[in-house]
C-alpha cells in the first residue's frame, strides 16, 4: 500500500487590500469550510484507482496493489487525474510537502521509487506524519513512540513536582491534560506494537 500525501494545497490569490477577487483571506473564519467545499469533488476523480483521505487541507491518497508493476500503474494514473483536477480548479500542488511512503513488511521487496508528475518528482520516504501520528513504512511505530515518550516523561515529572502541595483534583487535571491525552491518542493502532513496551514498562 502506498500513501501519497499533499499538505497545504494553495489557491492563487489575486487581490489588493481593498478588493479580493479570488479566494478568501488567510485565517478567516469561513476559509477552512469553503476550502473543504471547494475540494469535495476531488475523491470522485480518483476513486477508481485510489482511496483519498481528506482532512481540511491535508489530502492523502492510499493506493494498493498485489505487485509493484500494478502499484506503479495505479500511482501514475492517480497522479495524472490529480494533476488534471488541480489544473482545472486553479490549485497548486505544494511539492515541498508532497511525499510518498510505501507500506510493506520487513520481508517484502522494498525498492525506492520516484513518481514524476508535471516535471516534478515525488520522492519516497520511510517515515511520514499523518494527523498527529508518525507512520513508518514497516508500521512498527518506532518513530511515533520516540516522539511521544519525552512528552510523557515531562508529564510524569510535572505530576511528581506538584504532588506535595496540590490537591487530588489538580493532579488529575494535570494528568489528563498532559499525560492521558498524549498516550490515549491513536493507542488503538500503536498500543499493540513491540515498541509500546518502552512506554508501558518504563
């Protein structure tokens, strides 16, 4: 399975201080909602080849195949339709934030790939951030655990430091705000990995 991610699809704005001819001001209240409405037909253009996952301006495309040849064919077709859709809708693909990660087992053939699209190359990476979680190509969650472990250590220190002069309610607030919220996020995915022992047995 391949995940192609593009973040911050940017619409070209031709505006002056007095008049906005296209788009909406950055940071406006309706900006995010209008953007979601604007791109809501993107999934229909690539559903035949891939499964899009869109959250606000974070667009991800999941492509799966039984072999590398079929995978490359589906990726090429998906990128072709995405490029055409961007061109037709006046959007720009931010290549600096566009990467591809190929999910496979440790024993699977894992050749590095480059996917050309409109004179650009989408390079393959081994780790990517997806909605606050760190995903690696073997799904062993090593990078994710390494990221949240320092946060949990700091949270434990805060609870320990406040213990002697704080009420139980205050300590619970600190725990749920700085420890529970971090460890609980996505635990259904990474909690059963071997890397989770670094947290649960610490």
